[in-house]
C-alpha cells in the first residue's frame, strides 16, 4: 500500500462531495441572472445573482479542495493502523461527515440562507458521507475499484 497520489485522489473525491450539492444552485443563480439581464429590468438583481453564482462556484471549489485534503490526510494517517478496506471505509465515513458542513456554509452564504437549498444540502449530507466511505480505500491506494480516481489526467488511450 502506498500513499503515492493520495492527495490528488482525495481532492477529486472532495470536489465530488462539494460539487454535487452546490453546483446546481450556482447554475440556477447564473440562469436567473441571465433572465434578469435579458429581460431588461433592474440590473441590480442580475448583478446580485451573478455574485451568488460566483460565491457558490468559488466556494465549492475551495471547500472541495479543503475537504479532499482533510479526507486524504486522515485516511493516510489511519491507513498506518487500519489495513482492512472496511476499516478505512468507517474512517472515511467519519471524516466525510465531519468535513461536509463546509459545503453547507458555502450554500448558506451563496443563497442568503434560502430554505430549499439548505434543506436539500442537508439531505445530501448522509449521501456524501457514503461517497467518502465508498472511495476511502481507493484514496489511500489499497484498491483500484473506481477508475476515475486512478486515471492520470492528460493521458490518452492508445488508438487501435
């Protein structure tokens, strides 16, 4: 077992965990800003929604990298004592549950604490905890079940 490339795999999982619940709200804010701008009404509303879309997108990226780094660091440290995949899954679930509030904060700030986005993000919390648990052994390098985590960026498949 090696920790080689674990940070990259952890950040990919962190971006997935942060992006799934938050990016749809950024896309919605961008769409609303476009409608308000094209409608020709008050451009202050369009500027506000563009700001929300930027906050949601940038905040999601920052939260995803932070979450993935913490997840990776905790799993690499735990992999020294835990060698079974199910043990790493438990550690990954615990870490995933602990770092997910970062996304909740991003959605709260980017939507002015609107109820629907906050409730749906809260409901995504256990699902993203399971995502962290499912990918824990792959992050550390114990298994290679998920090819998208181990694929190198910028490489092409050979042409037959």
